[in-house]
């Protein structure tokens, strides 16, 4: 699971709920508690931004391209937020690459609007009027910078995209929230 910030406008820090949130998923601010929560209803949750950290997701990793259980926070049960109970949230715009998207995004065109799904991922089919991003690069492998032969002379980052036959898929987007 991964979020790769290419350019960001605001990276703020907020108290987080006990929800499992994976880096790159869409989050909202709970009006009752003021805590960051993962979007669970794309029609009513007002998206605040994109999670920049992962909460406890053992045995998964939140690091781009990392294999399961390979993360620098193993002592905290793979939670990047255990010590502070706060989460980084990117909002106010920016460009990102992520593997947190639904399979309908794989057929979307560049420039198409993206919306929030009921599990906090980006999707192309609208359930609400809130456009959270615009697609800037179609789903495909993302270069890791490690020499190899998979992608433009680089090995592709390992991802958790929706395509089970080829999960190493990332999209790039311009955040609009």
C-alpha cells in the first residue's frame, strides 16, 4: 500500500481515530470527535484529504514498494502513528501516485474526475458531487529507481492495486481537496 507525494500543498497533522487507515486512502474529519477517519461512505463523508501515514495494518506495509511486514515500525506493530496518535493528512492540492484505487479507475481517461469509494479508495464512478482528484496518469507500473528491466530501465514498485493478475499498478492524480 502506498502513497508517493510528488508535490503537495499542505501536510497537516491531526488526531486519528482507531480505524485502520492505509497510507493513500481518503480520510475525513469526524465532526463529533475532530479525529481523522477513513472514508466509509463515499456519498456522505466529506473528504478532507489523503492519509500520509498508515495505522496498524499488520501484516501489510505502508511503504511504497515494500513487501509485507517489511517496515521500519515493526516495534509498533507496523503502525506509523502509535507514538503520537496523530496522522499526516495531505490536502489543499498536490500531485500524488498511489495504489489505493478501485478497478473502475483502470479504464478512466486522463483528466477524468475521481471520487471517494466506500472503503476510502479513489474511484471513477461518482456516488456524490464531491470530486476529490483528477487522473493525470493511467494505471500502470511505477518506476522504483532500482536498475532492472521492468520499466524504462527500472524495476517497478510493488503495489496493491485492484487487478489481482497484475497488482503492481499505480495511478497518478492531482488532488482537488
